[in-house]
């Protein structure tokens, strides 16, 4: 007996118990599940597996409970008895998105984490890293509830509050003394946090202490930088950097050390292919510092670019919809300057990826860009930047798993967790297929995107 089939039979032994496991009155059990855990063969698949390799056609994927146990050509792979056949001809299967800058709050609105989590899942985001939280205690509680099956949403890797300097926002964590930093980090680690995010006004001595103390606790540090340049943060030992070129204060004119100031003329004139830009990116790569791309939130600031589609408007609260409609009435003319900035930010991300850098993606939802839908929009923007379909999916899935130090998610491979999306149509031929999610599988359970979205009408941005 082949090893993969032996594993499948062992998993089948626990099938009945898993299929009966439904948490009483849980949100996850209310009219949104189309497939409970079981043994299934998905046949005639167009497969983009997350590795960056070319799409494979006419594939079969065997899934038992929450694991992928075998993948092969549909014409050749023997399907053991007891498997339910699911014909997904004319559909594309990709890994679930792993967002590594995905908040559970929207700036300017009340905490709405429960509904935002549902929307992420409906949009195909099966795991998120929140990268700073305005409501860290609530997010940790939600993450635990989802893990227990009591609420619906992606796996949440919570990151605790934002850490900033004395000039930063009052609602963020401001710490000064080294002993206070160590104590605060230990507090959040004990709460279950694994990542720390520093924000724009963090001071040099604070950042160095945070990185040193975090690493002692086996925590990781990423940042939305301004007061500290990329190069300075890299030399201090930071693990990752958010947003890309638009946050690279390395190129500001008349910048004061340790302060978020100086001119931003560079964003309009810099040659991304210049030696100084490549040298900075190589410094990141040589020090294993990842970069998170957030193209869709920057695009949403460009007046003639994508703002919100009809799906988003249906989900917006009345308050948010009125604000959106008002913004459209006063919409300006073509914004050439911001358009060119976006092109440079895209080129920076694409160059970093091609140089061998670890590039992930997230939505950083805001303005009228909704959680999950902004992740989907990132895919199209990656294509515009020059990425192939397969490369874009790699950035949004497998690379996210690598950033999170996870080897169980991010790929459609034997032994990996069954987190994947079934898209209606050929994604390779039509980028709009990224919006046509038929079923989201998370840990082997299939959820209906349509049903979740229907439950969220008028509830986002309350």
C-alpha cells in the first residue's frame, strides 16, 4: 500500500467523529457550510499550487478531513473507494490567501472584527496577520473563538498593539525605558501574540530595544517606518518592513536622524532601477528581511482609479455608503502624479521579488477598500506590475506562509492543510476570475462565499 493512501485510511478512521463535530450554535454552522470534513476527490482541476510554477491542467486533488493527501493527473491517479467525487472542470483551484497586513478594524469606524473576519473568509483569505491592532484584546479573543470553531473567519495571527514613539498617536503603545519595553512585550507574548509592529514615530533606541527584547522572547518585529530608515532598521535586526517604496525614508531630503520628517520629492523622481535602490533592496535580502506589499490601499487614494465595486457597496453600512457616494460626487480629475507614484511602488515590489526578496501581500483596508476584496484587488495590481498569474498567487499565498514561519499552509501539496479556493473559470485566462470564488476551503471545511456575503449586507463600516 502506498504511504499516501495509508495516511488517507488512517485519517478516514476519524472521519465520522470529525463530521459530527459541530460546536453548538456556532456561527460557522449557520447556512454557510457547503462541505463538512470528509474524504473527497476534486477532479479535472486547473491547479495553481502556490509555488510560482506554471498552471497544471486536468489534476485530481485528494483531501481527507483537513489534509491534502495526494495530487496527480486525473487520467492516471487511482481514487480509492469511499471518496466523494467533486468535478471542478472549468474551475481553477488556488491556495487560500495569506494576508500579512490585514487589519480587523477600519480607520474611522467602530470595532467590527466579527463581521470583518467573515468577509475575509468569504473573499478567500484563510489566514491573516493583523500587523498592529487598535483593539488587541478583542482581536486575540476573536482569534481564539475562531480557532475553537465558535465564530467564523480566517486563522488570525494577532500582533498586539502598535508600538510608537513619543510623537506618535495617543491610542498606540508608547514605551520608553528598556525594562518597560521588556515587561510589555512579555505581557503580549503571554496573551498569545507572536508579532510586534512598530509605527512611524518609533525612536531609534526604542526600536533597538524592542527588536532585542522581542527576539529574546522569540517574537518577530515588523514596521511601518518613517523616523527610522529601512537601512537603519535592517542593521538593528528588524524582521520585516511594510508598504515598500512610499515608506522608504532612506531617500528623503533633509531628514533628521530618528525623526519622521524631511522631503518626499524622491517618490516623484527616483529611478527604481538605480544602484542606490538596488543596494537597499540587496541589504534587505542579505539580512533576510521580508517586504509586505499593500498596493490596493495606495491605489484607493488615486481619484480616477478603483474605489469600490458593487459588491462593496452592498456590504457597506448606511453611514459608510453615504460617505462613499459623497466622495464620488466630488471626485477629481485624473491624478497623474499619484498614478506615477503607484507605478514606482509597483516597480519597487517587482524588482525586489525578481532579485530574490521575500515579498508578501496584504490589504491594509481603509478608505472604501474593504477587507478581503482589497486582497483580491492586489492580485490584479500584481499583474499590472509585471508578475505572472502564478507569481502573483505565490506572493499572496506561499510567501505569506514563509513570512509567518509556517510550513503547513500556503501550498496545494501533499501533507499541507486543506486551505484552498475553487474559482469559477480559468484564472490564467481571465484575471477577473479572482473575484468569482465558488467555495472557500479552510481546514477541509467548504464555505459558500455567496452565503457569507449575503449575511453581511449593510454590516461593514458600522
